[in-house]
C-alpha cells in the first residue's frame, strides 16, 4: 500500500445489489458483499484474506470480524452509539479508533492507538453508496489497513441503513 499514500481510493457500488468494491483505477483492493438484502452478515475479500462481518447486540452494538469459515473472532468493534464511531480490537492486540469528523460532509477516520490518523473515508450519499478513501502516511505500514477499511465501510453502510429506517418510521 506504500504507493497509495496520498492517493485516493474509491468505494463503489457497481450494481444495485449490496456489493461494494474498494478500487484504485481498475484495480480492486477489496470487495464487501452482504449475504442478503435485509441481513447484516457480509463477506469481505482482500489480498490479506477473506473475512465475515456481522452486527451483534442491541443495547451495546458491536461488529464481529472473523476469518471466513471460522467461529472465532479475529476482531470486534464496539460501537459508541451507531453514529459516533467505535473502537476496533483485533486478536493480535492491535486497537484502533473509528471516529466521525464533520457533520454536513462527514469524514470517518481510523486512528491507531497513539491517535495518529491512518486512513479516512469521505462518504458520498446518493442512489448508491460511494466514498473516497485517503491513505495517510502513518497508514502505509499498518498490516491491518485493508481490514480497517472493510470494517469501516461496513459500519458506515449499517449506520446509514439504520438512519434511513428510522426516518421512514
């Protein structure tokens, strides 16, 4: 990911299904696929491996990250309320903050345990989900960067879906 520092990656939704791709030009770095139109189970495919993501809990919501085919958590993001962000704890002991900055034009960022920004996602709302991802200099060497981007986009999609459902009621 060294060559992507300062460059922009794009989250795109190529069709109408719940499939999202993280791309730089035509090169795909990751794919996030929801298993059903209404469920929260999703698969994440990256060069670093395949994972499943699942929303859990009601009063204390969290997101589990598991290697594909495993029942053991590889990581868990504890949410500070769905619209505030959360803290991702990985099995290797790594800890990351997922924070929202801005209101009208929100930016979601992952910070390492020392508070350094690793990457940020600028969400573009419309008929399809889209986002621009900027890899910050401190993010270039983080071995978990693609996992962070997968979990982050997953959380953003769920938060938006939940807000849309609440607005419809």
